[in-house]
C-alpha cells in the first residue's frame, strides 16, 4: 500500500512538472508575441515555440502558434544538431536558419534554436519560429522560378555565440531586405523568446531539484505512447484514398493521398499528386508532413499532447511532386498547398470513419502582401504590408462550420487598425460574406468580404496568394459546396488568384473569400436553424 501510494505521489509530481513545462513554453511564445516587430507575428500569432530534450526530441509545445511551424520545428531541431557539433555549443548561443528544407518550408520563416545549460550541462534546447515581413528577392509571392530569386538564404549558423550577436549577419540582413528595422527587430525578438524559455526552465529545475529532464521526458513520452497505441488500436484497419483539385497557378493542380491505418501507426502517401510547378507554389515535404500529421492528430488523438512521441506514430512519404518539392524549386507560397493537405487527408479518413469527418473548408489562408508607393515621387511613403485573412470552415457532423476561421493554420485575425497603421492603405470593408457557406443539415462557415484601397496619392502592387477561386470547398454526406472565392477591382475587373498585380490610385481591391462546404442533406436542416441564418444575415437575398 505504501509503495503504491509513493508511486502515485511520484506520478502526480511528474504531472505537475509537465504542466510547469507547458507554462514555460507558453511564456516563451507570449514573449515573442509581445515583442515582435512584424504585424503578422504580433497581431496574428504566426509563430511557434517549444522545448526539446538534449537528443532533440520535442517535450512540449506552446498552445500559441501554428501546426505548420510547430510540427516542422520538431524535425528542424535535429537538423541544427547535425550541423553544429556538441563541442561547439556554448551557454548564450543562439542558432538560426530559414532554409526551407531544414526549417519550415519557405524563406520567410525564421527558426531559432538555443541550447539550455544548467550548471554547465546541456539539459534542453528551446526553439521558436516566426514569419518575417520580408526576406528580399521578389517578395512574398508565387512569381519566382527558383528559391534563389525568393530572397536571402540563411544556412544553419550562429546568430549569437556566448551571448554575443554576430553583427555580420545583422549587416547582411539589413542590406538584403526592404524593411530592415522590422526584420532585424524580429530576429532579436526570436532570440529573446528562447532566452525567456531557458530562464524559466532553469528556475523550475532548481526549484524542484532536477539535474536533468531525463525522468520527466521518460514520463511524458511513455504516457503519450500508451495513449496513442490505445487510440490507433480502436481505429479500423486498411487503406483509403482521396484526391482534390486546387486552382494552381496557370493550371489546376491535383493533390492525392492514401491513408493506411496499421496496427501501431498511420501512414500517409502522396503518390498521385501532380509534379512540381515552375512557380513558387511548391511545398517541401517537411511542411506537407507537418499538416498531414496535424490532420491525423485532429481525428485520432486531439486531446493527447503533441510531442515527439505522438508524432512518431505518423509516417509520411511521397515521390518528388508538388507536395515533396526539392531544391532549388521556388517554395514561397508553400502554405497554400500545405494548408490543403488536412482536407486531403481528412477526405480519406472520411471513408474509414463515415459520419465523423467534417466537410472541406477554405483551407489556405488568403494572405496578401501589399507593396504601397506614392504616385508622385517624394509626396508620400512606401510600405510593405502583410495581411492574413480567413475563409469559412467546413460544416461538422452535428455542428455548423465556423465562419472566417483560420483552419488549419490557427492564426488570429489581424485587426484592420493594426494593418492600416503599417502603411498608407484604407480597409473600407471587412465583413462576413452572405451565402458563402455551403447548405446542408449543417451549414458551412462563411467567408469574408474585404475591400482595400491605397490612400489618396498612392497606388499599390499586391501579391495574390489565394485558392478555391475556381475549385470550391466540397460538401460531405449530401451537403452542398461552399461558395468559391472572387478577386476583383471595384470596377468589376477580375484579378488572378495568384501572382503580383496592380491596383491603381483611386481603385479598390475587393476580395470575396471562399466558404466551407455543408454537411448532410439540406432538406434535413431544422426550421429553427434556417430562421437563425436569416436573422443573422447569413443568406443571400434570393435564398431568403
């Protein structure tokens, strides 16, 4: 009895420390959120943060952040460890890269890793990632023909050694980007983020008398493995395939996946997906894998912590194609197809688990990068403005889809006041788009209508990074498709869903974001739900 009691107390103690570890990485992420210079990080939470053991295994991640960053970071730390030998790691070091194939898939994401020492011993690594407003080159868009055109490439290297910042790196950054103060400021914010995590971890370990995280890591991973094995054992076994068509750049792109559920793991294979594109819409496998694992986790084990042990149950493979692009393919807009991967994987799982999987949604964020300039030289100001926008989620079995919600990326909506503050533009309208949610027993989420114009005396070019303009989100189980997206000027001129384009002075850019697909037979939607849709203005006039 006494032994059992001591065992229970030990387990409770470990659980408390696990919770403390999560609070450490959450404070780490919030430090970045509060100190970042770029609006996309500060206002939208386009970041990630996590703590890893000395072997590079992710112990805990912050809730704040995106799956694409967190799950790629879980693999990226191992690349840092391979590039920088242990004997060259010192207290006060911080390492950095934006290598798309060793980081998070494109050059705009900066990943920093810092070793954490206690009493001279390496006890952990802290890692964080954030999207910066500019990395030079052609800017954030699909128009480059190789990664060399897309911006400055930073191999895995030291940003700081023994607490001393490498000023050569800072000078190179300033010489290569359009917004040097914002970008360099974000580099320092990322470094501070890891430093805060290190300090909190060391404080915790000293408080509870830990010399290493070995026992806590063993506790975390063993509990996670047991829970994951139990969930996978309860799933049907077999293989199921799905495909979906996206807008692409010049031509539609087919994405394909086969999901195989085995006794003790789940496999995803992207064989059948279209070849790499000559445009910057390719996706390195590290990012495709991140979102495939996220989709699987949402279905298999949404309540089990995300760490190296849970991710180890998912394997992702692919021949070289648009979801497994190889260097030097252009990859700036890797997020578009990366964000489509969850719908692709969920479509296969819907065949394995009928009646349990949501309909397709808008998927990819409708990011827009705006380069504003005065029409008369010297009579205005230039600025680079990055804005994230969300369409509607697919309807769920038993629930309507969420409107204007960033699934699967999870970033926050950017306040229009914060966006207008970054450059000479006006956002005249930002509201839900009536009629964009697919009809069904459960309605798809609505997209948005966003209207943007340059301030008087200015014009702008914008990089369109949109999808589901020509291929709407599909409904499920008899639900109707969501509304397709529309990009146009206020005079009716249709714009392309991808590529750099021009908005002249005096004109307004109007974006009508796609809605999510409906779920179930529309004839079964309750009269109360339809009345509520009408009251809230969710329907088009001719649908009322």
